């Protein structure tokens, strides 16, 4: 297959805030999905060299909506924790792709794994309807 | 002055969810502002007889953005509490208005007071810029 | 097998608020996980006849933390939508169980599916450590 | 008066994420309160040289709960904006204090002002009840 393998890994630091945590003193898990969403945005910004608003316009797309996401929670994070989120695309298909996130605690322990399947989405020039579109080779190459 | 006094009070029940609360076991206060925003939407829907998307279109406005808001926290609410939020407009001016919310605990104790100043906002037909617009008498009458 | 099949389905209505939605005008997907968490709490309250704080104390558990969750997004929901969430336990194991949520749009269309695996968790009487515990037959029976 | 004037200003950078924004494409205003809460935590950490969990233990307090907060919204922020939040204590009283936040847009424009009144809170050694406590001179000095 000619598609270059995505190798880019983007890492960002996140501080767990008081408002991220629940009465058990640990992160309320829906907050991890918000963190992962921001991590995917940061990954694409790093790969494509511009923020989402700019690359969406550049490639004529509306966005990369989520169709399927999952998370596995291994070790909880608490208020004040300084964690790291490593994110990478694991597969590009015709018009969809997968992202994996690994949230690591300060000592390197794997805290949470996140899995996403998103769709490259554009407005059909003729019908005006929102639909999936082929991911440009230029985009795939930027993650290689 | 001819402006009828706003008398409508809208009341809605809210259950405090686990994800609304912080490690102290009480509502993380920014969540109260989100509850109050939903209460203002419910108040306008009750007064105008249609949801916001419909009345915004009907009156040709973009929305009622917040310019100033405040809350006073008297008694905390915790997970599982069934509270009531009473909301009313306290003053209509030319293009801005005030909303007051009272969050009452199950025993009637005042938990939180919320105060909002919002602006009736439209797009200028000539310049296309977003600006404040006079609140229609029909709207003010609906709260009387 | 002697374990009674869980048959209880709990349904609750949810209004999509302005603050649940993102710049695309649709629900920011992490919010669905918060809605599903509240639905699981409501399901257990319906089955056990008391709120979580009460049944956690009654059964001597700390809670039912999430270890794995997934959602599939079929049709977006937007501000003002009145949706319904149907929730049920699909499997009880020794100390873990699965919950499935179906978010239905006003016309009955399936909007989102949610899947959860949670663990029945207690504090070990001897070591004081938090660990999984066998789900009491009384709990399983309450869902039959 | 002998109390030293608080002069410490803490500044932190915040990226506006997709999930912070509403269907109008701008930050959903309750999110600003969450940002300000994290800024107050960062301010105290900078002043006292240790994270909140540590200084709360060191000074024998439970926390600094909010009793009154307000925000004025001048210029909206949108997805992708890189903003700066400047935070400082403006007044220390016996057991309460005021914090002011200024959220500045990338060009230096004042976007939002935030105002907080919080209480230094401890558990009464005799009754076990939560109550306000005198702010230690050591804390006040750390902000001078």
C-alpha cells in the first residue's frame, strides 16, 4: 500500500483542575473526552502547521466530527496532577481515520487510553448536504 | 412610565448531578451559571410561547448575550439535591434587561442568587455589524 | 445459570441546552457521557428505590466507577432538542456490569448509543484499600 | 494599617478550546468562571510556593470557597484564541478576600473582567463545624 504510515506523535501537558474533579476527588470521566478532543485539535495543528479554522478553510472541509469514541480508565487522576497526553493517528482510511490518546501520570503510569474514529467532512458542492469526503494525500503525508 | 412591569416568574426543578459537584462534594459554582442560563432560556420560552430559535427568528434578533453576571452563594448544594430555580426579569430598558434567579433548596432555603444583564442583539441591516437593538413592546408585554 | 436477566429499562427526558452545544451547533460529544452518567444514576435509583448516596451506604460500597466506556454517534442533536435516554443493565458479572444507553431523538431516531462497564467497588475491611467487590444478589434481583 | 498591600500579579496563558464555545461560536460564559477558578488556584500556588492541597494542609484550612462572584464581558473570545489571564488579590480582610481577574485577548484588548470574594475556611476544633477563620499574616505577606 502506498499510504505512508502516520508516525507523528503529539504530546501536551495538562493540569488537572479542581473543576475537572468529582466528589470522589478524581477526574469526572467525561472531562477526559474534552481533553482528548483538544489533544486531537493540537495534533492536527502540529501536523498541518496551522490552527483548525485555517486548515479547515485550506482543505475546504467543515470539520472532523466524531462517529465513535471509547476510553479505558486504568488509574484515576486527581486535582493538581500534572499529566501528559500523547496523541497520534493510527489509521487513515478513504474518508475516516482513527486517533489514539494515552494519558500518562507524572510517574509515567498509563492513566487513560482514548480511541476515536472521526470523519473528514465537507459540504457537497451540488446538493449542499454535509457528507464524508476523501482525505487529501497532502493531509496524510503531513502525519508521516 | 408606560412600560408594564415584568411580573412573570418561571420556576423549574433541577437535580444536582454527580458531574456538577467538585471534590468538596458540593456544586462547582460555574455550573450554577450554566443552570441559570438554561433558566433564562426557559423563562423566555414561557413568556414568548416558543423556543429561543423560533422567537429569535420571529423578532429578527441574534440573541440575548450576557454583558454582566453575578452570583451570591449562601448555602451549598450537593449531589442528589432536588433544587428549584425561580427566574424573572426585573427590569427592561431600551435594549438591555436584567434577570434575577433564586435557587431554592428542597426545604425552601435560599441557596444561590443569580443576577444577569443581557442585551437584545441584532445585525444592522445596513452595515451587517452586530449591535444592540430596541426591545419590542410585544416582548415586554409578554412578561407583564 | 441462576442469575436473573436484567430487564429493567429506565427512560428519562433531557432538554439539550445552549451550553451543551459547540460552534457547529450540535452537542459537544463529551456532554453525552455526562448525560449517560446521570442516566445510570437514575437507573440505579429506580431499581434500588433510593438515591445513590443511600444505596451506596446500604450496600457498603464506595461507588460504581467506570472502567471502559464507548459511544457511537449516529445523528447529531442540537440546541432545543427534547431527547429521551433509555438505559438498562445488559450484563451482571461477579463484580462488574455493563450498561447500555440509547439516546432517541423526538421522532424516535437513534441519535447516540452509549456503552459502559463499571465495577462494584468497596473498601477492603482489613487493608483499607479500594477494590472490586461481589455484586449482591439483592442488587441483581432488583433489575430483573 | 499594617497589612501589606497585595502586589503579586499572576499571569497564565489559556487556549480557547472548541468545547469552551457555544453555537454563537464564542466562549460559553460559565466557562470563564471555571478559567478564573483555575487562575485563583494558580495565583495562590505562585504566592505560597506549593499547590493548594499542600498549603491547605500547611495552614490547616479546608479551602477558600466562593461567596460572591461577578464577571463583565467586554469582547467575546472564540475558538483558537490564545488569551492571557492576569489575577491578583485586591483586598485581604479578617477572613475574606477579593480576587480580580483580567482576561486579555492576543492584541491586549480587555475581554472579560472577573471579581471574586472568597472566605478562608477551617473546621472548628471544638464543634467540628465548617466556619470562616482569620487569614494568617504569613499568607497575606506572601502576596505583598
